[in-house]
C-alpha cells in the first residue's frame, strides 16, 4: 500500500505566519500536525512508501524537515506550482502524482497534511481492508454552518449513498475530513479529469466514484481539527496542550502571567505581559500588555499592546 500526504496548499487564510512556511510545519504542542501523521504511517507495516505531495515553493522546507525527522518512508513528490494561482487542485495534484510516481497496482491512502486526527490511522486502514472498497473518514461537526465548508456525507449504514461538496443548505452535519483509502482499481483520478470534471475538491471525485463503485465511511467521535484558519489552529493547539503551558528551556519569562494553553518557544522573551491561549515563536519578544488567542512569529517585537485574535508576522515591530 502506498500513502500520499497532501501538503501542497499555500494557507493564505493563515498569512502572515504561513507566508513563508507551510502550515503543516506549525507547532501543535511538542510536535507538528504532519509529524503526527508521518509517525503513524511509519509504524504501519502495510504502508511501504509515503509520498509527501507539496509544491516547488515549499519543497526545500519539507526536505529539511524530513532530513531531521528520523522517518524512513517519506519521500517528496513535487508538483510544478509556486503560488496560489497555479494550484492544480487536490484531484489534479493526485492525478499528476500517480502518473509521476508510477503508481499502478497499489492501494492508496490519501491524508491531508493539515488534518489533526485523534484516531489511529491504522484503525482506518483496518476498516478499509474489512470493506475492500473505497473508504472515507467522516466526522459530525455538529454545526450546519460549519458543514457548508466541507463535503457532506449521506449514509445507509456505513455505505455512502450520497455526497455533496460544500452545500449551501446542508441537511445534516456529517462531513468528510480528507482522509481516504482507495483500492487499486479505484485510483481513477486521470479518468475522472479526462471527462472534464472538477479538479479542485476531493469530494467531487468521491461523488463521481460513488455513482460507479461502492464507497464506505469510517465514522469517529474523537477530536478532529482542520488547520486552515487561525481559530482552528489555536483550537488544535489548545486541544494538544490540554490547559498546560510549554516554556522552552531557552525562553525568558519575567514578571509575566502565563495562562492556559500558552507555548513559548526557544529564545522567546516575555516581560510584564499577560498571555492566554497564545504562541510566541523562537526569538520573539513581548513586553507589556496582554496577548490573547494570538500568534507572535519569529523575531517579532510587540511592546505595550493588548492583542486578541492577532497574527503577528515574523520580524514585525509593533507598535
């Protein structure tokens, strides 16, 4: 079995902190989202190769990350794009990868690299093998407003009998979370595209496939976060920290009030500041004021400000 970890997005909703780094490498607790995924794939003996699918712009960052990560299975597979306007779409990128890497007779596991999933991926593969059909992971987001942002799944038992990509008026809240497994005979991305279908969202492919082949859903109730917005990123960090605070050994803290879910990284300096549910990246300095629900990026300087819901870019000087 081959696996693909999708990491080709440009994360414009998280700019400026993702303007020059992939969001999959943002810290979540003591690790990153993508390392959680890569670690699980490394441990599953059924998976022999992991293709980390990214773009030319972030290829070097992932290459450096993998070089120091201690993983043996991952290898970069680079799509020929450098910015948002050139994106191939998820299915377009998958079709290109399958052709480029010569994947012809293998089952394929596809996971979005910005997915923080708390279930074990090996359990998902177990379920896929038990059904011997294409399989997606499904989660109840509990909000119809949230459900409009995802692919909506309609089930009969565990079988997918309907799929709507980002419906305006969703009749339910059960959505697909960009974790899929396909038997070799269902890896039909090129056939789908050659018929003129939408290359962007994987849900359109699932809808097309479900009309032709059986598709099943692996439903779960554990935590799930789509690291695509500042709110979701901070929620994932809060889940990982579970009320705790991480202060790196080389961070400096003087007369500061550190609340729940705070992460101060190497070389961060915090003085006379109240921090709550926030991250201060390496080398950043925060002096005075209050920082809540915010991210202060590397080498930034924030003095005497009260910030809430802010993303402070690297090397910024505020005020």
